[in-house]
C-alpha cells in the first residue's frame, strides 16, 4: 500500500492497482517479451503456485511524496535495449502520473533476460 500525505488528507493506493496499471503500460511497449519475477517474495510465491500474478517484476515504493518504480523485464533478442528502456520509462511515468496525479521520481528498468521471437 502506497500512502501519500497532503494538505487535504492521506491518499492510499494498493500495490495491486499499481501492478495492473504499470504491467499494462510495460507490456504494450515494443520489444518487451514479458515480466520477470523479482525478489524473494515473488520467487517463493511462484514455487507454490504455477499461475502468473499481475505484480510479477514490479515494485513501487514512495519516497518524499514521489514514487520510485522498479521493473524487471525480459526483452526480445536483437532489439535495441536502450530504446526499449527509454520507451518504458516514458510510458510508465506518463501513465502513472496521468492516472494517479502522483509524481514519479524514478523508473528503474532491469533487463533480466532475452527471448527469441
């Protein structure tokens, strides 16, 4: 749960909402083959359950009323990784700021693998 305090009160947005919002934005970017599980919690969850989860490879945290987004992705082999990462950063920043009104301080894109088409 992300909690932001402002002069009107507090805003709470669930991790599931961010995962759905960011997951859709990332998967629509050209060259992205999929999301990669990150962290021990997602790794353990995948051991016990074979289904995929919406928050796979996505971590959102709040720092000084701004959001930091960590993404773990798999790209298509032969694609320009720098161009893919720039596209993802711009799309995620725009999507989150438009949908929530919260500022995104940083989007970190970690390329954890490649897949052939």
